[in-house]
């Protein structure tokens, strides 16, 4: 449990936050590499025959019902991950998982690096705190740029009175990197 929790924590928490939020591209790349390696370790862990065999050997008769369920659930998880397949199939599963992870990281990177925004007329920003409005970039045409950063999007969606602005921000946010990611999604 401790080893599994360490692998999962490494794969899906701190490095994931860093790859999505750190301002330094080199650190984001290092975090992506860490996620890739941790997911590979999680895949290897989920295909560990020694652990699987050890769990299969547990005598469920003397185990409390909730623990019996946990053991059975873990055995099912191991089987679904391919632990009981031949070596060639297990290798293919690991290779596919690595490719899926790499493609997913590229997909997420494309979204994070998408710099589109929505230009808002001053009257469209009614309902938003003046400090928020002033924090938005003032463009040469007198409009304010609402970026697709979460604080901007959330602020507009929750507080802007203008329905068209909310709709445009929502649509733009949900379509970040669509051009780059359409093929990646099909690939996965």
C-alpha cells in the first residue's frame, strides 16, 4: 500500500500541479518527465506478478468482509491491467500505456500553452469588481482581454452580468487547443 500510494502520489499530484502551473518552461518539462516515469512505474506495479500471486494466495476465510472485498477488488484491478497475460501482451500493454501518457501530456500542454482570450467591451464587464476589471489587460481598442486563466474565467462566469460574454468565455475556454488536440484525441 505504501509503495503504491507513493507511486500514485508522484504520478498524479505534485508533478501534475507543477506541469500545469509553473511559470518556468524547464520546470514544467521536468514535471512532465516525472509524470511519465511515475505512470510507467504505476503500470509496472499494476503488472507485478509477485504482488498479484501474493494477493491470490490470501486465505479469505479468516479475513473481515470489508478486507475480503478490498483483496478481491485489487485482484480484479491486477487482472484488468493485464498481470495474468503472456509476456508479449504485458509488454504491449505497457507500451500502449506509455504512449497514452505521452499523448495525454501533450494534449494537456497544448491546452496550457493556448494563449487565446476574449476581448470584452467595458459595458460587458458589469457585475465584476473594479479591481478585477482593472487587472485585465487594456487593449489599444479600449477593450479588456479576458484570458483563459482560471481566475479570469471563473470571475467572468460567476459575476459578469453580460450573458453573451459569459457564453463566449465559456466556449473559448472549452475549445482551447482544439485544433492541435483533435488528432491527439483521435489517436488516444
